[in-house]
């Protein structure tokens, strides 16, 4: 049993509690944040993407330049970079960092967001294009001879890259909750990302992903990545008080137009957000400490489910998901820097201790 931890890198001090509209890059903040993730034992950090955000390749290179261990996960929308160019860009970063690069694909959950950068394909077409893109990347990284590609979305002749990843390939991640996401992620990807749902629903999704992997004839399975937004304090009671302050601030900011999902926003089109909102209707708290009012407060805009409690409660909740088979745990808070430090100091050590205890119990049982 193993588990690794993922954070998210932010280019400035703007966060969900104190948003700074159109804030520029703060190089000192990004360096400090990145080094703190490295120092506190995070294994990966996601470099996110949206149509209005900073370039993830440049930010990722900056994170790598200021760290020694942490790996970056570059979020990539296929409509933004031609696959042969992306293959070389990712491999270049990977060589410069000694193999510390992962790529995470975003098919796009909103037609309106995709259209902002000239992408007018429907959802099914976007997944078809993504499948071609993944196949091209792997060909570019492994083919010793020039090759042609004649797909529905990409066509080229006699391409060959002299820029190879450090370890032969770069891990490829994909997330989602649609049939197409399960099919492509299960059949092709190294990592599959899920948002934080209750244990029963998460187990069902993992089984679906594994079934798609088996159907594709794989002898291995994608690693499972689950994302939460923990709200942690010294005791459970203090954490719940803090959680309600966070919720009040989220609602206030949305009413002021300071959230990416305005009050008059329609229901989300992507299946993942729809699932979160449906679960929210069943109650506020699920399992040990999975809290859903942050979902409804933000119109399920991205990864929005919280875990609330003391470090021990948060760690035990995370271990429940590790027991299900999730071995990549993404945790990011609402006060980005301070929450990351708190997780590194108080939560990660308890989770790792819990894993060691489980391994020791298995060894004793097998003896």
C-alpha cells in the first residue's frame, strides 16, 4: 500500500477566500509556495489551466527550477497546442527536470469555455480528439523512425522527435465522470482523476475504470487520483467553526461577482459537476467528514468537496479512500499557502503513519 500527495501551484496570493481579480504573476510567491510543497513532502503539484489563465508550461518550468523533488502535472487542453509540439515541450521539461513531468488532459466540460479559444467541437468529438492526441504523444516519444498519422482530427507525415522523455514515457492523466472519460482513461491512461465523492460512489467509479482497462486488454490499471479541499483545525469542533466561516466567505464572494461561477450561471454541463450537485441534495455530510455545502455554494465549479475535521479526522478520511484503491490524493485548501503548510505539517505525516501501520498489520497477518 502506497500513496502520494498532490497539491496545486498558484502564481500569486489570490485565493477563493480573498480573490484578487486579474492578479499578475508574483515570482516570489510562486517560488516560496513551490519550495514549501517540496519541503513538506508533497509529491506532485498540478499546474492548472483555463482560457484566461497563465501558460502552464512556463509556470511549470518555474516550479521545477525552484524545487528538487516535486513533480509537476501540466494541465493541457488538446485544442491549445498541436500534439507534436506538446510532445517536444513536455519532453524538454522532463529532461530539464530529470523526469519530473506528468501531463493531465482536459477534454473540456463547458462548450462556452472551449469556444473562448476557438474550439467548437461537441463533447464526444473532444474526447475522440483527445484519444488521438494521447496516441500521438506516445508515438512521438517512442518512435525511432519518422511516422505518419492520419486521424479524424490530426494528420501529418514523417514526423520524428529527437526530444525523448527521461524515462522513455511521460505519465498521462485524465479525469472525468462520463462514459467517454471512463473508456479513454481506463484504456489508455496511467492516472485517472476523480473529484471527492462519498466512498460508495468512488468505489463504483474505480470499478468502472478498472473494467474499461480490462476490456481494453490491459494487464495493468490506471492509478486513481481523488481530490479534496480539506478544512483543518486543531479539533473537530474548531474545524467545523472554520468550515462555516469559509462557506460564508464563498457565498459572499459569489454574491459580489468574485467567483468564476456567477450567481446567474446555468447548471453545469459536465457530468462530474452534475454528480456532485446531485449528491449534495442528499445531505451536507457524508461518511466521516465529507462536506458538500461548498459544492452548492460554488455551483460545483471544479473540485469543491471539502473534508472537515482535526488532522486525525482528515487523515482517517483520506485513509478510507486509500483503502479503496486511491493512491494519489490531491488536497488543496481555500487559503492556499497556509493550508498547504498545515497539510504538510499535520496531515501528511498521519496518513503516512497510517499506511505504515496497515503494512505492518498485513506482514504480521501473513507471518
